[in-house]
């Protein structure tokens, strides 16, 4: 190992000759040169590039392993439109704009863009919900109301954790203290799954209370409590492509698609990006890789990332959220209802939430319905055959609709996010025991290598707008450094020694804390 490091150093320093054993290590002067290497063409990468462009920094390269722009905003053709005979477009990744705009107040930047590009979207009506168990329809919506009552207590308790600098705990513990104890009741488990797991892609046991609640407050009380479902047939990523076209020309050579980064060598002078087929020498680099990519060492770092950084990467979490799509030859469920919640008698989170796309405002008349599973159930179904998963889902539908004939689907598909190499999971979730400082270590640069992406957002992790805000912040930081508008070294705050708790003064922009989480719904203050 030591020897290898020495050889690597030798290979990259000695330009006069190429010693044996150096074949894999490109020489600096053979690399493509650029000022900023932006690694990833998802929302964070494209936003960072746009900010650089806006600041007249045009010498950058965007490096992306996929052959499209959008990253985790990804769609595919599915089934057939019975009228046009063309396939439908369904979203495998991000699907909603979450939190739209408050009256006269802040607006979710993704909502701004959804409007700018005229994305077809429809309000997801969470009250348009019917509840089921193993013997069919069974109205237990009262249980959902009981959860809401407990949650109202939990969010206040989380407020005290923040203001009084108390030790964080899990969402499970918070709910339990508020009197919500669902262990023996599968309908309570289903209600809880619907309200918590469907959003965070993780169980309450694995979710940190304080930052779970601040995240919820900052999106749904700051912007709005609405989630709008995007069903645009160009694909949700039409907005990301549209934004890229504000600064990239047709066939712009600054966009390198189908180019996989293998390793990054960073120093105070710059970053060398080694790709599968070449290398790039940059003054600065911005990694927008997911926490899953960083955790699985899909990209290697030279020198290895410092311990304070690796510990933050290893502790943050990547949830998996799997949508399983069915198209039938007819609609045997109520076409005017959006959601169907199923409480399995044995397994929590077993094919729990079915969402119809056939009703008004969606892919009308499509006979498409999809079911979402997360975490353990997602890992399980992602490891098994399509056939097996299809049949498990059909069995659940037959239990939910005992009076109907549930036929074989005419189309069936689901992605496998947990093993997908572009992300190794769906989106991040804040675990128990990560402080704001530790999260800042996830965010902070090492030398000239910067980090952006949804997980780096202290306030909007997991969401598209988190990716947008972080791409924007890092782009601005680098643009300022390059145009000398800043005196500092450019190093972001980091905490080589971590403390157990976070005092109020640490809730500052330096740690990515920009807005207050103490919000009432809408700016007018009424909730
Ligand atoms: C199933 C699912 C459902 C979701 N639902 C919603 C939702 O409804 N609303 C919402 O707001 N958010 C949702 N999200 C989250 C949202 O998609 C992400 O927060 C956002 O897209 C992340 O953007 P990003 O730029 O940070 O990362 P990414 O989109 O992952 O961009 C990083 C890019 O880096 C590329 N890359 C990775 N490794 C390499 C490599 N070695 N070399 C070169 N390139 C590489 C990737 O291909 C990717 O394009 C969902 C995500 C998933 C998966
Ligand atoms: C870049 O500038 C355009 C035009 O002013 C603006 O619409 C866009 O929001 C800017 N981009 C970012 C990420 O700030
Ligand atoms: C949501 O659905 C409920 C139940 O069907 C209905 O009463 C309500 O009017 C709907 N809300 C909107 C905004 O469509
Ligand atoms: C979240 O918002 C609620 C409702 O306004 C508030 O009571 C609570 O203190 C907030 N919690 C945090 C952690 O900001
Ligand atoms: C958007 O919705 C309109 C109205 O339903 C429809 O005519 C149009 O084809 C849709 N466009 C896309 C791109 O989905
Ligand atoms: C871009 O590439 C496509 C396909 O190679 C080509 O048809 C088109 O003319 C090119 N456009 C420009 C502006 O060069
Ligand atoms: C992507 O690159 C690989 C080699 O690196 C090549 O085999 C493949 O054809 C390329 N695909 C596209 C869509 O360009
Ligand atoms: C759908 O398929 C089932 C089973 O093949 C069949 O019984 C039913 O009549 C079909 N429905 C329509 C509308 O064709
Ligand atoms: C920024 O500062 C450096 C060193 O002080 C100087 O060489 C460079 O010309 C400056 N660049 C700009 C754009 O002012």
C-alpha cells in the first residue's frame, strides 16, 4: 500500500519518462484542462454550472456517467396508451414538487422552475384516501387522525430540543413519548408508514427527531403543505434540461455524458479527475455524488478523505424508495380516489400505499396504479425476481378488492435503486446522532474539492430543492473565489473535533442554517 502511494506520487510528478507500472496513472499534462470540473449532471450539478455561467465563469466541464441530464430525476416509457398506442412516461425517481409557495413569502425554487417549463402536475390530495386491510375495505381513517395529533406534540418537543440544546433522539422515541404506541396494531403501523416512511424512505427508529422535524417544517411550513405530482410526458427532468439550455449550446463540448469518474486526486492547487477513458485537470471540482456513491467508494479519493469527513459520510443515511408500476386492461379500483392504504396483518410496510394514475388530472384512462415500498421491503423486492414481486402485489390487490376480478397486468416494472450505481439508494435521511456540526463535515470542502447535492443541505436534505440550494451555494462560492470577491481561503466550516450537542449560535449560515425552522404555515402566521 505504501509502495503504491509512492509510485502514484512518482508517476504524477515525473513527466520526463513514464516508469513501468504507471500506465493507469495519467500524466497531468495529458489531461483535459478546465477551471471547474462539475461532477454529475443532476439538479445540483446543473444548478452549480448555471450559477458559474451567471457569474461569467464559462470554463467548466460537466462530467456525468449517465447518457442524460437529470440524475435521480429519471423516467422511462411504460405500458401503452390505449388510445394513441404510444407508451406512457412514468417517473422512476423524483415525482413531486414538495412544498410550493407561501402567500407573499418564499417559494420552492423547483416550483418556480416547474411553472417556468410548464410541467404538467396535479395536487396530490392526501385526503383522497381509502383504507384497507387483509379482508378488504375497512375505514380506519380515525387512526390517521390520531397520528396527526401525536405528531403535533412531537414537532413542539423537537422545538425544545433545538432551543434548549438537548440531546437528539429518534422519531420513534419522540412519537412514543407523545403517547403514540403502534407496536401491537397493524392499522396504526400502516397510518404511521403513510405519514412518516413514505416521506423519508426510512422507519422512525432510524430517523433523527430534531432534524426530521426541522426538515418537515422548513419545506412544508415555509413553502406550503402541498405536494404536486408531476406527470408531464416529456419527463420531470424537462426542467433540468431546460435550465441547462440557458447556458449550454447544442452539442456543447463542456457536457461530457456517458463519462464515469473513477478517482479524484485533490490538493490545495487543484483536482485531477480520472475518468474511465481519460482525465481532467481542474482548478476546482464539485462532487455532486450521492451519499450512497460516497459510502460505497464507487469513486476513490487520493489522498483518502480525512477521518472527520469519512465519519460524516459513513453515518448519514441513504433511504431506498421503490415504485412498482402495474398497468391493467381495466380499472377495478375507484378511479376518483388517489390513494389506497393497505394494512398487512403481519408485515409493516408490505405493499402499503397504492397510488392511482388513471383518475382525473393524471394519466386519465391509463389503468395504471403503482405501489411504493421503502427500506427493508425495498431491499427485499429489489433482490427478487420481477415475477415474484408482481405476484406478491397481485395477491395484496386481491385481498384489498375481494369482490373484483384482478387480472394479470398488461405491463409491469420497477427500478432497483439500492443497487443502482449512479446513486446506491434513493435519497438521504438524517439519522439519530448526527449533529449540525457533523452534517457540516459532510458538506465541507477538502482543499479544492467541494461537495454539493441533496444530502449536503442541512435544511432540505432528501428533496430536489435541497439539491438546487446546495448546487447554487457551492457555485456561488467558487465563482466568488475565482473572481476574488472573497478574502478567505475558501474553506468551509468543518469540525475536526465534534461535540455532543449544538448550541444556538451554531445555527448560522456558516453551517448551512439560513432560515428559521420556527414557522407557522404561510407568512400570515395562520396555520
Ligand atoms: C425514487 C425517488 C423518489 C424521489 N422523490 C422525490 C420527490 O418526489 N420530490 C423531491 O423533491 N425529491 C425526490 N427525490 C429526491 C431527488 O430525486 C434528489 O434529491 C435529487 O434529484 C438529487 O439531485 P443531486 O443533483 O443532488 O444528485 P443526483 O441527481 O444523483 O446527481 C448526481 C449525478 O452524479 C452522477 N454520478 C454518480 N456517480 C458518478 C460517477 N462515478 N461519475 C460520473 N457521474 C456520476 C449520477 O449519475 C447523477 O446524475 C426522489 C428520489 C428518488 C430516487
Ligand atoms: C442565473 O440567472 C438567470 C437569469 O437571471 C436566473 O433566472 C437563474 O435563476 C440564475 N441561476 C441561479 C441558479 O441562480
Ligand atoms: C380531497 O379529497 C377529499 C376526499 O375525497 C375531498 O373532500 C376534497 O374536496 C379534495 N380536495 C381537493 C382540493 O380536491
Ligand atoms: C416546527 O413547527 C411547529 C409548528 O409551527 C413548531 O411548534 C415547532 O417548534 C417547530 N419545530 C422545530 C424543531 O423547528
Ligand atoms: C399536458 O397536459 C395537457 C392537458 O391535459 C395535454 O394536452 C398535454 O399533452 C400535456 N403535455 C405533456 C408534455 O405532458
Ligand atoms: C448536434 O448534433 C446532432 C447529432 O449529432 C446534429 O444533428 C446537429 O446538427 C448538431 N447541432 C449543432 C448545432 O451542431
Ligand atoms: C458509452 O461509453 C462506452 C465506452 O466508454 C461505449 O461503449 C458506449 O457505446 C457509450 N454509450 C453511449 C450511449 O454513448
Ligand atoms: C381484462 O382481462 C380479464 C382477464 O383476461 C378479462 O376477464 C376482462 O374482460 C378484461 N377486461 C377488458 C375491459 O377487456
Ligand atoms: C485574484 O487574485 C490573484 C492573486 O492575488 C491575482 O493573481 C488574480 O489576477 C486576481 N484575479 C482577479 C479576477 O482579480
